[in-house]
């Protein structure tokens, strides 16, 4: 971040461990994240500072195109899968319908969503966060902290189905479609209703949450491998992303913590 830039915003967030996090954004969109103190009220030994991409990758997971989400090598480990629209319908019905379920799925806190984050209460621990997306036409990263596209295993006559959470002016959740090349978040659902942690193909461990009769990941996916051990190609160049007709993944602003 250029020291001569004027700060656009400075937001504070207190997590469950009583650590104060500071998110500073300037007018060109760069960010710093700083953890000020631990649960004893003393300064942390390791203050966490990073540019925008480093911040986003750890908080919001990775982004995947349709080809990665539906590849026959399977991005999900045994016993889990990318949800169908019918499965998301069941979740939304349990939460009271499309008009209010979005607020119940969104996490509270300025570090995850830009204000006003309308209706956010994170009622069931789904921890929905504003991960943004990657434009399938240009490869540009867009709407971080404003929207979260969550992939569905659903093909709508050549379009990529997903559900959409938004921070602004609505607690609703909606379904829509985009082109196959768009990069979006993934949330697996378990094949059965027995609550358990999820272990990814690359060994990452994820907390999960049981909501009604369904078991979901409690954070966005950050998987790097298929079930057979093959790497999911990480594509950083915007033009290369926009030209993809095969699987690709990335981190917002192309930086992983």
C-alpha cells in the first residue's frame, strides 16, 4: 500500500478468541489486515499484515470455474459433493425461505462484508462471506466483500448455476446463472446427515455444520487437488482465465496466504 494514499476506510472486528482485527482500505482497493492483541489483552507476537490478495485468500477460500467444479476426477473427497439446486432449496426452506435465508447464512463483521450487510445474523453457523468472483469474460476479480457466488452442480442449457449472497440492501438469497468460465466459491454438502469434519483431497481440514438434515462445509473451499491426486490448475493471468475451456482455480487477486 502506498504510504501517500488516503485511507478510504478503517474497520475493526472482534473474533471469537477476543482478537481485534483491523481492516484498512485505501482508494485503490489495497488492504492491510492487522491483528492487534490476543485473548489476554496483550499484543500478539505475530502481527498479521498483508496486501489485499493475501488477506482475501485466507478469509474467503478459492474460486473455481464450472469445469473444475464438475470435473470427473472429482473435486470433492469421498462422501461429499457440490450441491444441487434442490439441496439448496431444502436449506433455504429450512431457514424460512428465499426472502430471509441470505441474512441467516451471512457472517457478521466488517472484515467479511462491506456495510450494510443487511439482515446478517449467521444464525446456523454457515459463515457466508463476501468472497466476490472472477469474471469469466475478462478474468478480472470483482465485488469482494459485496457478493458471494456459491456454485451449484447444475447446468442450465450451457450456463453455470449458482446461488448469490449479497451484502447490500437485502437479506434474501437468489439463484441465477453465469458462463462456465466465471470463478465462484464452492461449499460441499455431505452425502449423508452424519456430522463430521471434512478432509480435503490435499489434506486441508474443514469444520462442518449440520443444518436441519444436511451437513455443510462451514467455510468456502480452498481445495488444490482432485480425488485422484491431480492438481487443479491455478490460473493467474486474466486473459488465460477468460480463455479457459478446462478446469481452473485461483485466489482472489492471485495471492494465497
